C-alpha cells in the first residue's frame, strides 16, 4: 500500500514540475491576438484563468506551420504539426491561464475559415468591373448611404472605413428591422470593449447591390444620426474610390493605373482597419505616426495620451478648449483641444488642423490615433482592399472650414 501511495505522489509531483516548466506568455490585457500561419486573428482570444485548460484548435493543415499567441507585451511562437498538443501558460497579473494549442485535424477549428462577403446585382445576368453608389455627405461629415436589411424600409447607413463589420442600431430591431439575435461577440470601440449581440444570415441591399448571409452586430448607440454602419468588409477584395466631388463610392474589381494627382500614402492594417503614415509638425519638431483612416468618425484628428507623451506634445501647444468623445460602448472620455500647426501626408500639407488629445487613454485600447472624416473628406481617396493601400488626392474641400 505504501508503494502505491508513493508512486501516486511521484506522478503528481512530476506533473507539477512539468507544468512549472511550460512556456509562459506574459500579458497586461485579457485579450490576446493569434497568428496562425500567415493570418493574424486580432484580439480574438480572451484568457480564462478560471478554467482548468483553455484549448485553441487550429484549422486543418498539412506539414508544418507556425502558431503565435501575441499579447500587448510578449509573443510566444510554436512550430506545430498535425495531431499534436502544445501546452503553455498565459500569465496575467497574478493569475495563470493554462492553455493548449491542439492541431487535431478531426476537430472543428476555434476560428473557422473566414468567408469574404460578395455582392450580386438585382439583374443577376449583369456583369461589370465597376459599380457606383451615390452618397450624401452629412452635416456630421459622414458618408451616408441608403439601404435595406431583410427587405426593411429604407435605412441610413454610415460608411465606416474604421469598422470591419456591419452594424444595426439595437433599438431598430423589431421596429424598423426584423432579424434574430443568435450570438455574441467582443466589440472593440475607440472607447473600450463590450460584449454585444450578433445576428446571422441576413440580407443587405445598398443601391442595386445585394449581399446574402450577412452577420450583423447589434450596438446600442446613444442618439445616433444613422440606422446602421457599413464597414469596409462589404467591399473586401475590391478597390474602393471615394469621390467627394461627385458624391460617389466607386467600386472597382480591378484597376490598371492609379489616376493622375493621387499620391500613394504608406499604409498598413492594424486591428483589421487601415492606418496611414502621417507627420505632425509643432514648433519645427516633427513626429511621425500611424493614424487610423476612419471615415466613421465625425472629428478631425485625435491623438492618444500615449502618442502625446511619447512625442513631447503635452504643453507644446496652447490649449483652446475641452471636448467629450464617445465610441460604440457609449463611455465618455475627456479630451483637450488644440490647433495643430501642420499635418503632412507625403507632399500634402494641412495647416491649423483642429486636434484633440485624450487626457487619459481607455484601458486596453491601443493605436487610438484617429483621422476623422472632417479631415479626410478634403481628399478623394482610392482604398485598395486587395493590397491594403491608400492613395489620396486633394479636392474642392481642402481649404474649407473645419
């Protein structure tokens, strides 16, 4: 009997020792990104210290690939092969989340293969390489489109390049729009995170374009001046032209040459939305950064406190006022108002730009430096969603008042 107890004790101690030697990923946030092969799943994994073992199941693959878990301060990468397990620990403050990468090819993947939305025409026999949607530039500086959901009455959609989703305002469900809420997701706004309801398998119509099997997010916006939000994903794998002089969205399936007058602006996708490279100039000191191209924002230019602190902007300009900002969660944040002497995108210069800087940044929100449409409307744009590249060209609104 003593021998059996002794052996059991050896097994338990051995297990503890093995667990202590597991690779560790450190994080200050509970939401983690995952890179699976060449595809990045941004902020999709919420760590769960309360469960015994949290398992991430990869998509089916052959041979070998890399899987990385990426936190705000650390990255842990595994070279994985099919039908194996890879255990590690995510360290969050004083908590440990025991996590496993499972490459079992017979199990359903934790993140299914992404489906790209494709539209079709009212006339299903029609073939075209270019489509147009008329828009109205609102008093809120937003791009407003008319459309329908599930054969509803006409709805007002805000076109939002800063959104990788399609949204319905919650209070319209069962009123203007009939749909079934059948899921939830974690939504990141400029003001924080919240869990929101989702609806699958909806029909969307904008002008003569139709989309089927559309997932909608239900967001309880407070006093919105729109009924829904149309994110850039509606035109994924297309080349989108925004022409403010003709008030048209022009959707190209391909484009041979970029028209004269456009300048190629350095671009990258951060958190699945486009950011462009810009340079601010204050008292002959230049600071460059990545700024979100956000047609859904009604502001001009806002900077995080992190960017302001890192680039010596606090106290560098005269404060002209204060303002309040809120995003999709409805949380209000205080910002200080300034006039930025100069903002540059390649050869293009904007002078005396209204600028707001957060007094305190929302917790867990990174890259919160945003170009709003009160500024962006001054440039016609070509947004290549095949190669994720932005081109800008000044238009008749360039020198209009902010």
